[in-house]
C-alpha cells in the first residue's frame, strides 16, 4: 500500500493531499493566535461575485466564466482550495487504484493528473455549491445582484459588443467589488477595456451598461 501511495505515478495526488494537511495545520496554528489562515487570505483578495451559468468558450471572459462555474467567490478561497486539492487527490488515487487492479500498473502521472483534474471538476462545483448554501454569510454578502443596477464600474477584461460581453468590476454601496459580464446598451458603441460604465439593467446572467459621458 505504501509503495503504491508513494510511487512516482501518484506524486501529484500525494502532493495535493499533503498541501491540504499543511493548510489545515497552518489554519489550526493561526486559530491559536486568533487569526486563521482563511481570514488572512480572504482579506487579501477582492470581493468577487461571479454569476455565469457555465463556461462559454466564445466569450472573451472565458477564464472568469470558468471560475464562475467552479463557484469561485461564493465560498472562502481557502475552503475552495481545500475542496479542489482533496477531490483531485482522492480521485487520482482511486483512478490509479482501478487502473492498477485492472492492468497491473498505474498510469504515468502526466496522464493520470489531467484525467483526475477533469473528473474532479463536477464534484468541485457540487461541493462548493453545497458549502455556499450551508455556510453562514456576513451581512455584506446579502446584497442582491439586482441592487447593482445604477452603480458605476470599469471594464476590466475584453471588449463588450452586442452579443459579446466583457468583464467589468462594479463597486456596490458597501464598497465591495463585484465582477460581472456586461454588454453595451442598444445603439451604443462597443465598450473598451478601461471604460468607465454605469449598469442600466440586468438581462438574465448579464448586465446592460452605458459608457459614462464624463470620466474622472
């Protein structure tokens, strides 16, 4: 068993689970001193509110949409990282165990790791969604996306045109940053990266915005 666990073919999965162990250890030490690792990491990251149903390879914000699909920003970053590493490691060992029992030898790590990564994605999304529903929320998390209408922001990634949204960062009344996908208002010119905008309305998972006439 130990030979299987520590074999070269299982190095990526062993490393992933080892990182989870050290994160838990650091979190425990931090709690003893009154400052957990998760709180420290979350304080270093911007508040993010991704809400895209699924990745869309034709949109300019594909990476943002992929993070949205994984529910990044809906649970604390450290918790999501632990979920990702744990599922990747466990699925990887399970995969290698099945392959070894069937063929007598495990897959090379460079083949097994991508397979385990892809196989773990739906479970990561499901676990993150479950945690998002059961974890307590701060008062600052209670803002509805519809309340972002009328707020100002800036295009941060891509070029927004009709039918081709771009990523924008919007500040809410509490000062939190929300990353949403926006399209220009009907009849408006394309919105370029760096343009200051105002959200006019929400259209399903996207917002319709117009470029501010006066930019500071």
